[in-house]
C-alpha cells in the first residue's frame, strides 16, 4: 500500500509540472495561434539553468554554483524568457508550418547542445545534487514528496489564476483577435507581431518554470529528459484536453500522462525484457490512438474553448 501511495504522489507531481508546460503551450497556440514545436527546448533551458545555478559544486563541471533554490527558479524563468525573446524576434513573423519547422529545429538544437556541452551540462551523464526547496527539513523521501505535491498544487493554482486573469483582460482579447483574423486586428491598430512575441515569450517562460520545477523535484537532469517525444506528448495533452481553455490543458495533462504511465507499467510487466525496446513503442501508439479518436469524435477536446462575450473585442 505504501508503494502505491508513493507512486501516486510521484505521478501527481509529474502531472502538475506537465500542467504548467501545457498551459504555456495553450497560451501560445490555444489563444494566439502560434505553432510552437520546440516545447522540449524551452523546457530544457529552464531545467538546465536551474541545475547549473543550484547544483552542489563539482570540480569536473563549470557552473554548479550551489546557489539558493529560489535563485535557480528565477534564473530559469528569466533565461528562458530571454532565449524566447531572441528566438521570437527571428521567427515570429513565420506562419503555421514554417514556424513549427523553425521551432522544432531550435528545440532539437537545444537538446544537442545540452548533450555535447559537457563542461557545463555533464553531457550524457547529466547533473546531480540539484537544490530542492526545504530539502533538509524532511526525514524521508515520501514526506518530502508530499510536501512538494502540495507546493506544486499551489504553483499550478497560481499560474492558472494569473493566466485566467490576464486572458480575460483586453490583452487576452487582442490575442484571440489575432488568432481569428490577424489582418482585422491589425486594421484596428494592434501590432500583431508585438502581441505574438509577448505571447511567445510568456508561454515559453512557463515552460522554463516547468523545467526548473521538474529537475528540482527529481534532483537530476540529463539531455534524455528533453527528447522530441516530449513535445509530441504536450501537444497531445493540449489537443485531448481542449485548446483555448486552461481547464482543458489541466485535464489533458492528467489524461494523456495517465495513459502514458499506465501503459508503461503494463508493458514492463507483460513484455519480455528482450523486447522492451519494441514494447516501449506501444506507449506512443496508444497516445496516437487517443489523439486520432479525439480528433474524429471530439475535435474541440474534452473541454472545448468557452465562448467569450464582450462588447469590446480589443482595446
């Protein structure tokens, strides 16, 4: 029973981190129409920034400054925002598939940099002994995980509340207007490029925050945490839950990660170790099947976008 509870707490912690990641993508795609296919890259920037700033000193690595946990979190968000601003200034004028291809390539590049910049990132060996908030207070891993679960619930609630407030503001209505008809929004004096860039940076910052919270929870980071399959998973979460609705993003993260994690457990129990690599493909197939069924029978997702009633579309 203790083992089941421990796994459930771990599962929920990962889901809550993915909720933040999915809400960041929802801001970009669901509310602004930005096709960001480099989610894993921004997630990696946040994770590695936090690790480099807060990990215990290691003579074999540059970085590992051993700074306080909160410094790592703030640094991760700021550096991810800076990276997103630079990338956005280069790519934000691209549309649809072109933006997706550009951001996908950038995400791959970031993962490869993390793999090869060994003096900073540890290469394939990763970085260990990453700072955890109040890590010395709790005597057992289970007690700490329960604390971190409560902490993540508070963070997700805060992010959700802040996004709901900002998206119901005139700024959020401008984003919807740009998503629906960019030319019409521009005719009303709104700079589509400027608002698209703001949405891209803010959404990517949330992805960086999620990366920092994830490595802080795990206490370890490596390039294999940020493979392209992560981007596919997050997009599946948003589509299944319902883009343009933050509640849908939360539900999609829970459903898709539940399918992924449970199928992984079943594969490990039912598939012989000699066929483990082939069996792992079943997880991807199941997520793809869920995605296809949702697109066929409920294309707006489990919780579709709510209608916005307002006398003023933009300000």
